[in-house]
C-alpha cells in the first residue's frame, strides 16, 4: 500500500484542501546520495490539529520536520504551508511565515537567563538588542510570566539557562515556542531524557495547547503518545506505514511488526 502511494502521482491540492490543511506533502522524496530517507505520497495536517509522528530510529521523522521547516530540500515532490507552495522557499522565510521548531536537543541561549531567552522569543522583533533592551509591553511580560509559571520556571527567571536541568531546558524551549506563537509548532522528541514526572507535565502542556495551535510532535515514548490521545502517523523506513487513532495503529500488524511489538 505504501509503495503504491509513493508511486502514485497526486494532483496539486485544490483551494479547499489547501485551506483546511496547514501542511501538505505531495509525492515527496528525500534522497541522500541515493538513500531514500523519506518517500511520502500524501501527508497532511489540519489547522489546529495535534498530530503525533512515531516510528523506529531512522524512520525519517526528523527528516519530515526538516522538509517542513526548509532545512532539507526535497529531491522531488511538493511541500505546502499555510496555503502556499514552499518547496523552494528558504528556511528563514519559512520560519518568518510561521513554522516554529523545537529540536531534539534544546537550543536555548546558555549564557542568557530564562527571562532573557523568553524576551528573545517574542514575536515580531527586528533584532536581538531590541528584545534584550526590555522593549516588551506589559501584555508581553504578562504572557511570559504566565507561560513560565505553567512550567514551574518562575523561581528560575534570573537563572542563566546553562544552570537549568535537562527537563527545565526542554520546558524553556517549549515556552519560547509558545511565546513566539508560530502558526505551526514542530516538536521533535520532547520527552527524550525526561523523568516520568517531567514527561507527564510535558504531555499535559501539549494537551493544553491542543485545539489552539497546530502542532506536530515527534515521539518515541509510547506512554507519552498514548497520553496525547491524538491522531498518529507511523513512519517506517521513510514511508507512512499507518495513520489513525492510537488504537487503530496499535492494531495494525505491519506496525506491530515494525515497531510496537519490539
Ligand atoms: N543529512 C543526511 N545525510 C545522509 N543521511 C541522512 C541525513 N539525514 C538523515 N539521514 C538518514 O535518513 C534516515 C532517516 O533519518 P531521521 O529522519 O533522522 O530518522 P528519525 O528521526 O526517524 O530517527 C536515517 O537512516 C538517517 O541516517
Ligand atoms: Mg529523529
């Protein structure tokens, strides 16, 4: 089935499909020196959806994020974001149009405090200096405090990020994404290296964002995925193996064989 999909040629999405879905991949192939890291006939995420992408190591999950954010160019096929073909749009421009990303390893500024990192993440700022000079409005300050309160980082407001625990860094980065408020949040393995308790809070956070933001979460931890209770896409060897509710994909024999059964 997946092979069939990958070889089928899909027509350009019509206005209705483009309007409903914030992200669409059509006949996408990503090949690294002949190695097919991603082969996707059709993949679409609706506005305000929380989509979980799972799959074993090397399945192509991070490559999928790289393609959407423009970090990696497709070898062939088309990528659409927010109604437009972004296949050849530079990554900086894609970010400007509203794709926000959280990488597998947190990319906060180590020497800056928690609050300063949040200032930097505020949307619509021209440069770093303007943000650090404290140009934020009362409303923005209020938003920063509200988000940091939710992830228990208020006591660490003035702490340089390098002194935070791994879990606190993950939350700071998710908080930075939240304050930046992009149209699409790409979150790669947020539970990696977290304790059970920290994982629980991270899942709660994503559930709170659900319905208000469009989010694609890549995750490995099955308990975490179950808790998110959302539509799941299973990738394996660069292809979409299954798509549906957690119950549906868990009952899929190919999925069990490739991933869940291990
Ligand atoms: N820049 C690259 N050059 C060559 N191979 C790559 C590159 N990026 C990813 N790959 C390969 O593509 C496959 C998918 O990788 P990735 O998307 O990182 O998987 P996942 O995130 O699901 O673990 C892997 O086999 C990986 O080695
Ligand atoms: Mg990965």
